[in-house]
């Protein structure tokens, strides 16, 4: 049962890094890929339908830690307090930017604009750049924090936050991997000028090949980091796992199918803006 | 929440994680995961799926929201009234899963929250509809109907909420006598329960803050009283189309009443959670013993960061809710056909290039 619980944890962690890594990486590259407000909205549309379903893999990972490895969750989260607080704050800021960006006064739809108080939407000029800034900064903070967290895991000290040169190098390397993954995702999703810019980053390899390569790395890195952790030893009591793990194993294929449906429904490249 | 328990309350996950963590895990994976996936499909899937498929998606979101509430309250119910456990090596171990899943502190609260959530929705929909009828916006039919939906939902929801609330108050005398005594301001009972608990658990202060406990309960009960008058009058008035469309004083009252269910819900939670202090797991683990071993500076910094972020988000969200509520159903931004080719618009605003919503 412990082994199955570890496998589930690895599956959801890898799923988070591969899927959410793509939209976080694209968010990191937002100012590079989209030079105008309109282009940035297109870049966001490339991951808009997915990011809500992507980030929930991390919630599931945290839930699995709480349910199957409660002791380890406490050690890891308390030890990584200084890393996780910025990570969560960055995540919140980023998501706020994404959800709120398109909610500024739209042309002709804002009551003030409709009343003739200025033809340019009042909030749009400040609002949307501010939201874009939140998305970019939030995405970088999340990616860098993951690098710092992974540095502790690779060093075998999940209970203390990594510091020093090693932590800086790991944070930058992992952030670069997130960005490369985002560039690959952008090059399979976008069209027009943002697409051309994403292609400049992925080089002459086929778009899908670059995305698949960074995707495998994104799955491999957290799983490798997790191999050294004392997970099986700190698993929850047998009575808990005997009920929890089978239930989660039964539901997981349905979750994957529902997510697969999302990816299939929105598989086409984007050429226009979305709700965000 | 899953992060918060590990970050700030690792004493709780360490001591009670075997029982309490499992329901949280089920909530994230069985309810929240499905909810987020289908909410994404629904928000971005307008005009991409058949009408019925698209409608079914929001029903999946609705059902998983109920599931979410159940599992969260199983976790919270265990903290308020631990059942189905035994203690082994200084930690709690799951002994009887059925007892945990049918904990009265979870089931009664589930009924109460379920009714309260529907009540909030009813008052919200009725208040927004009343605003449009008061302003005489063009969608008379639409908002006349939605006002009736809101009002006719509020009344039964209020009855259900009150019934479960009453049963909980009665059960409280047995489950958490201290909360019950502080709420009723029975000084003699408070002293008796304090002496009982000191005898059972050792010396200490077992009396929760009266200001929070009683204050929360009073806010809840006063909001309930006001809502009951409004809901009772509402079901009568809503039977007359003339009143629905023309009774402007009623429209104003419905608009003013939108904050009431929010106050009641928040007051009720404060009553429930402040009133069980000093326990984080009632009778088993004290709140002060559950706090993570983190430096006070770090804890203060995280509290400041998250409080600020949530306060900003709450203000922005409230303002956006008001702004979108004032717009008609076509100008919300949801439901536009974003598959349409992205033509250039004169003002260069991409939002302008989306065709209007149809409903």
C-alpha cells in the first residue's frame, strides 16, 4: 500500500510539473512572446483553458501528502516555510493577474465609457499592464521557488530551506527549464508573431519534439528528487491507506480522462483571444 | 488549506493526520480536482460543445461543490467532535471509518452549510435582479424570472438552514458543553464545565473568548431574523407579477439584504470555530500545541503576506461582482464565441472583436 501511495504521489507531482509547468513557463515568457496588449492576450489564450485544470494537480499532490504522508507533510512544509510562502504568494498573484486581466472595462461595455466619459476604456491602460506584470512576476517567483525547493530535496534535506550558491544555481536552472517548457508549449499552441518568437527560442527542432523533451525533463526532475525522500517510512497508518489508496486509484483514471477531454477539445492553435 | 495545515499547523497533521488528512485528500482529488477541470471546460467551452453537454459541465461543478462541502465538513467535524479513532504511540489512528463519515458534527453541519449556501445564492440572485428591476433595465422578463427564482429558493433554504442550526444547538449541549454555556451566558455552567475539564485534562483555561463566541452567534442570529422577515414577505410578494416588477421599496430592501447571508455565514463559522477553543481537536489536542515549529518572525511575515493578498483580492472581487451585477446578462464577457476569426477592430481593443453573447 505504501508503494502505491508513493506511486500516486509521484504521478500527481509529475503531472503538475508537466502540465502546469507549461503554462507557468509561458507566463514567464509573456513579455517576450507578446509585445502588444493584443499579442499578450493571445499568448494567455494559449493556456487559458488549461491552467485551472493544471494547477489542481498541485492541490491534489498536497492533498495526497496530507492524507498518505501526514508526518512528512509537516516536516517538509514547515522546513520549507521560507520557500513555500513565496511560492504560494506568487501563485496567487499570477492567478489573480490571469483572471482579472480581461475584467477591466471593455470598450463600449464600461458604464463610464458608454456614458461618454472618454472613448478609451478608463481602466484598461493601467489595469491590463498591471495584470500582465502580476502574471510574469508570479510565474517567475513560482518557478524559482520550485528550483529552491528541489535543491533541498536533491540535497536530502527536505526539512531545511536551501541557501547559498547551490540554491541559486538550482533555482535558475529549474526556472530555465520551466521557461523552455513554456516556449515549447507556446510553439505548439500559438500563431502569428508570438508563434514566430516562440520558435526562435525552441530553435530548429520540430515544435512537438522540443515540447516532448522539456516535458520528459519536467516529469523526471521532481520524481528523481522524490526518490531519496523517506516517503514509504513516513506513510500514514495502514488502516488509513487501506481505504484511501484504493479509492484514489479508482478515481484517478476518470480524472485523467476528464483532463484528456479538455486537451482534446482545445487542441487547435489559438488565433484569437479567450475569456481571459 | 492543504498547504496551510502543513505550513502552520504541522502539530495537527502529525497528531491527527491519520484520520483527519484522509478526508482532506479525498476532497482534493475526488471533489476539487473534478470541479476545477469541469469549471475550466465550462468557462472556456462556450459554443464549442453541444448545449446540453455544456450545461452538464456546470452541473458536474455543482455536484462536486456539494461533495467538497461534505468532505471538508468531515474533516472539520472530526476537529469539533473526534470519533472513530484510537490512540496508538501518542498519535491518532483510524479505527472506524463509518463513524468518521457519519459523525453528527459533520452531517448536521453539512445540512446547515448546504442550506446556508443556497440561502446566500437566493439572496444574491434576488438582490441583483431587484437592482435591474429597480433601474428598469431592458431585460424585464429575465430579471423578473430570476428574482422569483431567488426569492422562492431563499425561503425553503432558510427553513433548512434554521432546522439544522437548531438541531446543532441542541446537540451542542452534549458535544461541546463549554461552547453551549458561553453562548447562553450561563456563568454557573461555564464554571462547572471549566472545573470538569480541569479535572479531566489538567489545570488550564478552557473558556473560549466570549466576545468571539457569543458575538459570532449573535451576528448569525440577527442576520437570520432579518432574512426570515424578508424571505417570508418575499414568497407572498413574488406571487404577484405587479409587485415583482413595480414594488420599488421591496427592490431596495432586497438589494440592501445581499450582505445578510454573508454576515450570517461568517458569524456562524466564527461561533463554531472560536467557541471550541482552546482545542484544535476537541478534548485531544490544544491549538497552541498544534502550531508549527516556525520562528515568530516567519509566522508574522506569512500572516501579513496572505492577509494582505486576500484583503486586496476580496476588495477587487467585491468591486467586480458589483460591476458585473450592474451589467445585463449579455455584457458579462462569458459566453462569447471566441472561435470566430479575430478581425481587426477600429479601436484595436481585442475585447471589442468578440461577438456579443446570445442567451
